[in-house]
C-alpha cells in the first residue's frame, strides 16, 4: 500500500569522458540529495560518459556492466539512504551491443526494473540499440513508478503508454541542450496524462571540451548551447511545475507529492480523459511507418481566429461581418470557436440548436461570396435514420458547407445531446495544402493529431473550448511541435486561456545549416501568436511548406520515428 505523500528529487549535474570520475560524481550527488531525505531520486541520462564516441567499440567500452562496479556502487547508495534511485547509463549487453538504459533500484539496493530507450536521438542511432520491449511499471511502496529518457519524451507515445498502463510517477532522465525540453516537452507529458514527472537534466559540456569550438563552428550552434540546458523539474498532473533547477550548475530539487492524485483523470467538466479514449481509431499509430510522400503545401498562408463579442445567436451576424473583413484583408483560413452561435457554447434545446446551426452555415456562406477563404467552426447536426445528434466540425466556403468532421471523443459537457461520434479523421485537400479538423475536446488527445500527421496534414484547424491552462500553455504547442503541423485553434476566452495560432520554423534538423534563424536553444518550439482575452480578430501567417521536414536530427523523425511496435497500450483497450 502506497504512502499518501512521498518526497521526490531530481539531481542535476554533468558528466565527462572519465567513467570513474563520473561514478564519483554520481555518488557525491546522491549523498548530497540524501540530506533532504527523498524517497525517490532521478539522475540525468548517460551519467557514465559523454554521449560522444569514436566508434561502436568505444561506446561499448565506456558503457557499464549490469553487475559491474558502477551500478553496484549506485545500488549500495540506494540501500544506504533507504531510497529508490533512477539512473540512466549506456549499458553493455551480452551480445556486444550497448543500450541507453534507465535502471530503478529499490531502497534495499535491489534492481527493480530496467528500460531501454525507445527513441534514439541523432548519432545515438550509430552506437546504441533501440528498445525491443515495453518499459515495465513497477509497483512500489511509493506508488506505480516507471521511466523514460530524453527523446522518448519529445514525442508522446512512450510516456503516454506508461500512463495508460497505470504509472503514477514517471522518471525522465535527460541529456539535452534544448531549452524547449523544460519549457514544453517535460511539463506537457505530466499534464496530458495527468501524472507526476520527475525530470533530471544535465549541465556542463555535452561533448568533449576540446571539440566545443570546432563543433560550434561546423554547426553554427554557439558554444554555450552545447552544454546541458539544466532546468530539471518536478511537474504535477495539472502541469504545474512544483520545483525547478537553474539553467546552469549542479542542483538538487525536491517536492512532496501525493501519487494517488495521478489516478484522477477527470477534466473540469467531469470527462475522464482515459476512459473517453477510442483505441479502435488509433490503429495507424501502431503500424510500421511508411514514407510520408505528400505534396508540399504553400510557402505562406494568412490565417485568422475570431473570438465573438456577442454570446448566442447574435454572434452569427457579428461573426459574418468579421470573417468578411478578414477574407477581404487576405485571410484564407478563418477559425471560429466551437459552437460559437450558442451562449457560452452550451446547447439547451437540441432541435433548436440544429436550426440555429443551419442558419449559421447559411449566413457564413453568404459572407464569403466573391472570396476564396475557408471558415471553420462546429455546429449541431441531426444524424440520419434517427441516430441522434452530433457535434460536428465544418468547413464553409462561398459554395456552402464542403466538409464535415464529427467529434471523435465523448465529452461530458455535451453528453446530454451529442450521442453520435465520428469513426475516423478525414483530411481535406485545399489549394494551400492538406488540412484536418480536430473538434472540441479531441484537441487534448495526442492520438488525434498523430492521426492527422500520418495522413499528411500540413494544417490543423481546431474549433474548441479551453478548460485547462495546460491546453494553451503546453498542449496545443506540443501538438504542433511533435507532429510538425501548423495549428489554428479558436476558443472563446475563458479563465484558462484563449485562441492561438502556431506555425513552424523551416530550420529544424540539428547539425545541418540553419538559414533563416540563429540557434537560440529551441529546436521544435513553434512560433506562436496568442489572441488576447478580448473579443475580436487575431491574424497570423503560417507556413504549410515547413511541415515537410520532420527530421529533428539524423535518423530521428518525430513522426515516423515513433516506437510504433511498442504502443499496444495506446492502440488496444
């Protein structure tokens, strides 16, 4: 039985090229952290040696053995301090290969679990073997624990699968110079899965010091960005950062947490985000990747979101005027909030709502006469043959309603009338690229966006209603980043947030020449235009053509590099 409150710690430090010195540093940091009496310590990734090797033999030689001095000493420290310890190393395997492996030791010094890295980053593919088995969930006195490492958390599948299998606390060991680990990829995994994340990153040089200047010159990455980015952190299930280390320097951070809070998967409206998933729709995520060979989208596209002033049917005429203005000013894609023509997006009488929805479509169609723009919103539709009613995303142009996308996931706030759900996510071909509608609370499911990217979507339009701050501060941004799609999301302003537009930098692949921006420490963080909390139009230019490049580093594709063969927890009920 787990304790109600446990103390967790993230240890932040660097590692060099001397394995023995690195062991001494690990042990010293564990001793330092023990002064705060944590129940769980998480160490960074590759603490035995810099992730920089001459060849595979060199990598194997500086890797550590499961029963060798390095890990034995760490296990003794776990026993000495009566603490669980997560440590990540390159581990020697019996067949002469090496893996990037996280090991969990219990307070008695016993090895409780090992997990190999599922998504290798860049040159790691040249030296390490990828995981061949799913990461275990460890039942402990602290709760249900599991681990992942660095690039595993830059895309969603690995931590998602762990959370779906019941993990309450995820230990994330990092070896990263990217600032958008701490600002985006780490905290979003806690919030989207409603679990605790304890993330430990490195500081100090991540490559041999004598190579800092040559590598900097060859890659145009400033020397200070070739150091670990620090900012280790402990994140709560709502995305709140409970403790955070500085950008530089050794550090130990701690937080007292209640792991049982990670068992509550409810949204503010009572929707259970795991129970409402529909694994039968996600089969493509678990299929062997195929080349994403789709036409290149437009270089630029002017877009807009509109937050209505009026609340209810009066918003229809007002929105028509606004989109006519936006279209006349060059916007080609305009997104309105979900159910914009109903007071606060609430449907009281479903039959009346169907009529109001039809009026809205007619009025918006008329507003687009002599314009080539598309308008996206959502409406209430009656389903044929007495099938009830559905919450449906729609695309409207000057000819009328040209595309429908029913919401895919059940949501409590529409449960009294939205009795019918869609069965697939469809892509619409537009003159400027391929785009998908992701409707309402479908936006909180990483699987929905992954399905869009696998079908070659350049742009996602999302009429929605923001309930939680993490959606706009982390979730939508990550959906754009990890799928390399442009995103236009429209919501009425709420206390939790409002509309935004995300586009992508063209420069993305590390260790290649970047032509349009200097390296600023961020790799995949999108370019974001936030609407204010006031009604009105917000416009921004997006770049559909930039979505073609999904390779973050050599041999690491953020879509096709997903661990597709280890995602049964995602694709099966």
